[in-house]
């Protein structure tokens, strides 16, 4: 039976790949993002797959815009069954090089955007006593890294917010579900269009996965939302567990390696275009469709061997213990060298 699904950040990256995955199942899609070029291209892809797709331009940082988007989707596609929060923006820079306005903007999109989306979903789902909300999170919501303080702070906030809402729904005896999918490094356009003050091109820290890996996990979580969170990639599980058992070692390890590991060898122009305040896939003549993939296709994995154990928690954490031990050992060796 087809469902009505809203995906924020659907114009590119994980959101774009997730919308395609739902479309293959025959679901109706409400596509929310700022950039019309990317949204229209995404909608065309979904229609080729035989799905009904509705383009809904909106800035998720604006609660009124998110409310209007939700109303528009329900008016044209029917009651919302699944809401997926993906939209975000970020700044690659040391904390002291990020202005207060920039920091606020990242927080408004990457954290409050999730709050706004969740509010609109619950406003509709709770009275019906059905529906699922999927928050697309990150391993960086449990283990922060340098040069991404605004993003890490937002992802930590999403986890705390979601846990609070989950317990409120449990208290009410509601059948509405909310879950989080924690992602590893993913090959998306964010590394080409997020604001960066780094001297070299930003990059995800390997292992890198293709957005389709994340998308499959999101759809699975929407189908099986009783778990409070899912982990994509062994690196995600290993990072989270290692932070629990060896946080101090990871601090020192990341202080020494976290700057270089998040940059390629390619120099970038100091004022390269970014999407913090306006979408790069907007409506002007210079806009183009960025698609789901970033520029690291040659280094990205199209599948994750950890996907199956992620759905079976006790196996995932057992495997992660070995990964965490290896991370801690490497950090210790780095410290001694």
C-alpha cells in the first residue's frame, strides 16, 4: 500500500537518494528544499520511476514555511504517513572563524529545521494515532570532530531532542514512532557547496559510503521504527563505541589528525560559492543540478556489510567492540609516536 512521504533536503545528497528509494516502492513524495533546480530534477527522476512527486520549495529553518509545506502536501497527496528530516547546512572552519550569524544559521537549519519538521508531522500524526518520523543523524552527533563545531552541535541537539519527544509519545501511549538513522561519512555535494574557510577542499573522513546506502537504511527505519536508532556503516558503530570507552584518546587523536583528514590536497578559492544563505541550485542562470552524489565516487562504497547487523543490535555492538578496540589502539600508537 502506497504512503505519503515528506523528505526535507530532497534536492540533493541523502535526501535525493532517499526520495528515489521511496519512489521505487510506489510511495507518493513531497519534496522539500530551497533549491528549485534540484527539486525539479529530483521530481523528474521520481516520475520516471512511476511515483507521484510534489515539489515544495521551503526553507526548513522557517516554521511558517514548513507549516505551509505540510499543508500543501496533505492537500494534494493526502495524509502524511512518513516524515524524513534530512535538510542541513554547515560551515567547515575552526570555531573562532565562524561568525555568530553563520553559527545561528547552521543551528536554525540543521537543528531547528528538524524541530520544525517534527512539529508539523506530529501535529498531523498524533490525532490520527499513526505515522513515522525518521531523523537522519550522524556519528558526529555522538563523537564530535574539529572544524565542524556547528554541525556537530546541531546533530548532538537532534539526538537529545528526539529522545525527549520519544518518551513523551510513550507516555501518551501513542502509536506514532520516531527513530534516528546515524550515518557515517557519505559522498554528497555538501563538501562542494557548504561554506568553507579551509585552505583545501573539504572531504569526508574514510570510509566513505554512497548516499544510496544511507537511503536504504532510512527506508528500512521507516518500515521498522520501533528501534530508537539505527547505525549505518561499521565506522559509525565503532566511532560511537570508541567514544564511550576511550574518549580522551580520541580527543588527542583527532586533535592531531582531524584537520588534514578532512581536507584533500586540492587548494580552493577563498571565496568559493556556498549555500549557507541561498541555494546554489536556485533559479538563476548559474544554477545547476548537483544530484545525490558528491565528487568522491571513486572512493565511496556502494554497500555496507554492517547494514544487516545494524538491524540486529546485539550483533552490531559485538562487532563494534572489535572496531573500537582498533581505533583506541591506533590512537594510543599515534600518541607514542
